[in-house]
């Protein structure tokens, strides 16, 4: 993906210092030039604009993407209902739109939107398609909260005249193979520097390799997984030591009870099982309470930031099983001490 503005060290994008128009640095001619690169298979320029859509007495503020018909292939999106507009409709700036799943659901609840009309910035547009749902992105963005319209239509009727007619917000580029991404990225950067007459380090554009972004996100996720795993291990260790201390105190306080039971015929295995089960029960109870608090906290966070809540039952069962295992491991020593008590000495204790 090519966007206007230079890359900052922190990963953000800013307008290039001294560049004319900063955010108007990408042109339709740039997209045409990129399409000539040998390993590029699809190029799709696009123009973004925020707009309010009105239909059936309902309204929804969303992002309208002015795109070419090749945009779906460039982004690997697909149509769930209806169709995508064609090159003729894009060239003639027809008033047609393809709705994202969220927009369709908000404006046309329980109604097939195909053939219906929506008002966008005062203009009437026909709904000709609905995109297949893509759900939340890794950054918590609703990928279905979008509306596609012909690029020429958005430029003339939605985005207004605040931007030059030949500029675009983004250029999506697709290669024949993921192995070509690195090479094509370098070729695109070289080409745009030549066209924009800029030097390395003074670019007025940024080329984002989605494969690299995905790889970086995966590495970050792995680091967090190891970090959270380490924190969980320490928590289990501390919890296990706490359970062991509680059980040792319990053995000391119940010495006469243990002696009486053994005097009445209880075997060492009976005492061992009793205190072992008590340790496991205590640990599992703590695990259930912790799981409930975790689910509640996750629900509050997802409700606050409008994120989906996903709870895997197998993970919940695994957490309870680990709690029981902690009880077995750290309850073994107190149970062994209780089982080894001499009944006569135990009964003499005050």
C-alpha cells in the first residue's frame, strides 16, 4: 500500500517537510506508472472521505472509499450480495455504492439492501452490492464499516473540491507472489522518487508492505505471549506457595484431629487423600474465582472499546485444570506431613 506523507521513526505518517501539498503527493499518474512494473499484477488507486449515509429514516456516519473495480482483487475482498460496479460506471461517475456488512446492517435491518437508495451528502445513490463480512482487524477496527463507490464519483460528488482532481489517498498494489513483495516495494520507492524528484530520506510518500506489517504483528504477539506466560508462571508459583503454607498451618492446627482419626483406624493413605483433596479443592476454587474475574474484566474492556469478546471454552477448562495441578503439587508435602504424624504424639499435643 502506498500512502502520501513520509514515515516517522515511531511508525506514524506525516507530511513531507517542504513538499508541496504534503498530503496531495500521490497522483493517478503514479498509479498508472506503478502498474507498468513487471511483477505487479493489480494496482488500485483510492480516495477516502467521511460521509453520512441516510436511508429508511436511519443514518450512519462511515468511511466512503472511492475506488476502481480492481480494488476488490487488490485487497482480496469479495461481494456477498449483488455486484461490484464496472469500469463504465466508474468512468461515468455513476451514483452507485457497495455497502460494508456493518453499514448494510445499520441502514437496512432485516431488509435486502440491493436496489435500495441511500443519500450521501445530499445525493441519491443506488445500492448495488454488499461486501462479505471481514470482522475486526488486529487493531480493533471494524473492517465492515465502509462503503465503496466509483473513484470518479467520490472525487466529484463526495470529497469536494478541497483536493486536486488528480490526487488519491492511497494506491493498493498486488504482486503475483508474496516472495515478490520486497523487490516490488524497492521498485515502487525508486519509481516514485524519480517521479517526485525526491531523495532517500526526503520522501513525500510511504510504501507499506502488508507482509512485513503482519510479520511484525506476529512477532509482537509472540513476545506478549511469552511475557504473559512468564507472569502466569510466577502467579501460579506464588499461589502454590500460598496454598502450601495454608495447608501446613492447617496440619499444625488439626494435629489432635489427625491423631484421633489414626487412633480410630485411619490409614496413612486416608490422611494423605484427605489433605490432598483439600489442597486441590482450595486451588480449584481460587482458579474458578480468578477465571470469573478475568471474564468480567475482559467483558468490561471489550464493552468500553467496542471490541468483540471471544472466550475459548477449552482455554477456560485448561485454566481450571492447571489450578488443580497446582493444588496437587503444592499440597503434596503438607498431606505427606499429616500422614506421617504419630497418633500418640499427635494426641498429646495441645
